[in-house]
C-alpha cells in the first residue's frame, strides 16, 4: 500500500525554493502577527504606542503556526492524496518554525532582561510554562538535526521515522500546554467579555496546533482501518 506519510526526495534546486518559500511565509506571518497585536493593543488600552513585547509575542505565534502547518500537512496527506505534493515542504516549515521559536526564547529571556523590559507573565505557572517551552525547543532542535539525510542513514529509516513522528507530536503538545499556561486567563476573559474585540493571536495559533494533532489522529485511524490484520505500521 502507498504510504502517505512518505514523500519523494526534493528535486535539484527544489530545496532552495522551499527554504525561500518557508522564510517568506514565516516573515509574512510575523508581520501579520505584529499588526494583529498592535491593533488589539489599541482596542485594549486605547494606545497606538510601540510595545517591544509585541515583537516577542509575534515570534512565538509565528513559530507555533509554522510548526503546526508542517505537521498538519502529514495528517491532510493521510486523508487526501492531493496534499501529497506538499509533503516535501514539511521539513523546511518545521526548521523555520524552530528558528523563530529560538528567536522567541532568546528575545524574551536574554535580550529583554538586558535592556530592562519585564515580561508580563510571572509566578509558578510561568516558570512551568518556560520549562515546557525549553523542553519543546530541545526536542525540535533534535528533530532539525535528525532531518538531514546522513542522520537517517546512520540510525536507519524505521527508527528515523518513529523518532520524528513521536517526538514531533510530543513537542507540539508541550508547546500547546506552554501557551495555555500563560494565556488561559486571557483567553477566558476574551470568551466571556469580548472586551478587546480581537482575541490574543495565541488562541487561534493554539487551535491550529490542536487541529494538526486531530488530523494526525484521524489519519492514523483511517490508516489502521485499511491495514490488513497482523500488519504493523512503520
């Protein structure tokens, strides 16, 4: 049976095109996220003042969306063959998302403290959220290294697929929980009052991440129904 999780190798010159496409997608998401947060701040506070923390929020949202899009492609391809052609893009989207995630961590926990900018979150939940965020970044970093063909050849194709599959979705769950711990009160306030007109963009970004997980589970369920008895998936 044709395995919808696998995709053909990237053709010569295709890698450069996909890197460029991923970078432009990330840049566009970052710019649109900043605009969203900037306009939302006006509805919340009545101010158009520049707030540097919006940059870090936009980095976080961009990272989550890129990684979620990368994983969403797998679930979609498992359900509909027409999405197979997008599978080579997964690696490039995922690594670009990891880079934005690293930038988010460095800006929030290295650059801002140096210039005297305090993050809005504090307390025990924020510390736990940070730990989960760092752990997810570490996993995504390992996945970025493992995505190279030499690593696949070293550890073997079956082990390589298992590692990328389970570590990727584990890390995505950690990111979703990381965001929820920080923003749950903000999400509830918006749902109850709609006071800021626009929700924090972290909410729709997390929903996209959850959608990636749901579509993957749907794909696995469909795949298991088609698999002959006694045959295991690799």
